[in-house]
């Protein structure tokens, strides 16, 4: 047996304090008999979205501005794990000027519910 393997094997057997806190499924307890649970992830909010500093979109700079805005939105949604059901709602809050006017007229045409379920 190689020296490294022998040391690993010996230290594994000689650590009863650690082994006492192991449960049968290899999770650990805190020594109090209370099993640690997974952290509950909280819902991603509009405040969380705004902390990612999304770009605002006016619709006046043409294709380049639109492309940059779309790429930034996709990046923000990806890294923040924003739920798909919130993406349109959050993204439309970054529309300004002509882009916001267009969005509002679109909502009037297709209805509020239909506009916000777009993907």
C-alpha cells in the first residue's frame, strides 16, 4: 500500500468524532441530533433584478441598442435564475420613451394578461 493511501485509511478510521455525526445517508448532524436541512431559496424579486443593473431601453438608437439590451437582459435573467414567468414583467420596467409607448400600445391591443405571458 502506498504511504499516502495508508495515511488516508488510518485517518479515516481514527476520526470517531466525525464519524459519530454522520448519518446513514452521508449527511451530517450538528452533534445535537438535529439534522441540517437544505437552505430554502427565496423568490427572486424586482429589487434583486434591479441590483443587477439592467440596461434601460429607449428604442432610439436602433439595432445596436436593441441587441445590447437583449443580451444584457438574457445575462441578468441567467445569472440571477429569474423565473420565466417574471422575465417579461421585469424587462418591461426598463423600457423608456418610445419603447415604453410601444409596449403600452401593445398591451392595449393584446390585453394585459396576454402581453405578460409572452416568452
